[in-house]
C-alpha cells in the first residue's frame, strides 16, 4: 500500500474523480486528511457553486498541507480534464490567462485533489469578465483587534449599505475578519466598483472613527479595523463562501445572517462542523441572486468627497501599473522625509 493510501474514486454527478494519496495529512493538529477535504467539498458543492459558478477562479493550493508551501494557481493546471471549463481574464498588466471556471461539483473535488484549500473567484461571471456583479467589502482587523471588533464595523457597514439602497450578505473570512457581499448589476467597470467601495469605507470611517479606517498605510491605522478597498481592484480576490482556510483548525469561510454574526465565533466553523451546520441552517446567501442593485449612490458619494473634501483616488497595490489620478505610492512618513 502507498504511504498515504491507495487512490480512491468518487462519483460526483456525472464524473468519476480520482483522488490520490487520500490519507495524506493536510491539517496535522486535527488529523484532517486530503480525503476529509475532498468529501467536505462534495458535501457543500451546491451552495459553493452558487458562490463561484461561472466565475474565473484562482485556486490557492497547498500540495503538502497547511504546514507546507502554497501558491495561487491563476491558470488552468496542465493535465486538467476536458470537463474543467475555463475562461480568459486580463491582469492589470494587460497579460491574459485562462482560469478555471467552475460549472459542476466534480470540479471542486478535482481541485481538492490538487491540494486546493481556498477558491478565490473573481467578482465577475463569463461572458462579461470586465464588469463585476459583486461588491465585496473586506473587514480586516489588525493583530491587536479581533472578531468582535470586526462585528462592530460590520454593523456600520450594514447601515451604510442600507443608506445607499443596498443589501449586504455577511460571512466569516475564516479568520478574525468578515466579508460582506452585495449583488450588483454588471454595468460598471473595476475602477467604478473600487471607487464605490472607497466611498462606502470613508462613510463607515466617519461613523465609527475610533474603530474603522480605510488608510492604506499601516502606520496610519492606529490599531483600527481596515476596510481593504483594494480587494475590489482587478485581479484581487477574497476566499469564497464555503472555502477552507489555511488555519490549524481547518476553519471555513461561512455565510451567516446578520443576526447570527455577533452570536458565533469563526472557530465554530471548520471542515468537520460546516456540513452539519449547512444541513441544519441552510445557505443564508441562497437568495442573493434574487435582486441585483446599482451603485449610483456610492459613486455620487465618491464624487462628493472629491468635490467637497478633496478626497479622490487612493493608492493601488504595489504590483499595479501607475493608475490615473493615483497619489504617490510611498508611505506618509517616508514622503515627509523626502520633502
């Protein structure tokens, strides 16, 4: 017998998925193996496909488990079955690639066999990959804060979204953070959608100034929860709903209702507990596609802030080409030293 077990086959829909080394330990603290991860993804396939189906999806792969090296697979791996569909996307540099485009449950099991923990879908669907249909707010506490701080900021996010005529759907990130998703009409490009998130973040910062910030530079955050507006930039993604995260407990990014959000802890949700939670509670995001919203109000706020307060474009990530209207990409303390 092979060290990590002989290959096993799973019948997933119409496909037979072969899983090699099924007993390979992926999460040693919990004894969770590749087999457990594959079976987890088969169990949550229906809601996960609602979240990432028809979307260009980057695979975050951990071939040697959580304690090993990882990489982001932004191209369809060589040797992928012909039923693994693909879609072409363009990076900020202008280069293109064909990414995995999940369309059926077997793709999830196949990806898990490759060591995929997290699925990182773009906020677009084919055939229109240049106009997002999902507004994503990434609420990211610093090391000095925690999940409870993120819950406070998420409540402010919910209020601001409501004032903008939008409905958000929250989920745990799998760590200390929270993600809020909003279904929008695919009528705006990545720059507009990023501006909308910036405008929302500025309004949240005004309402809970001691708790939240959209300051890109860590030296300006003062221990506050960061609203990472650059996760709305092209080729920036967050782990999807139902994704396994690379934590010792094998936590899962889990959709919740707003009422559940302050009543739970991210560690409640892992590979072993989430299938039961789903069976008992269902998918809180199941109705997300029922209505798509517009971001006109948020864009009006962005224009207002620029016009009345001199608040315009903000820094992009360092690997991006220089963008129109972007300020200098240098942290404020160094900029002051330069002058």
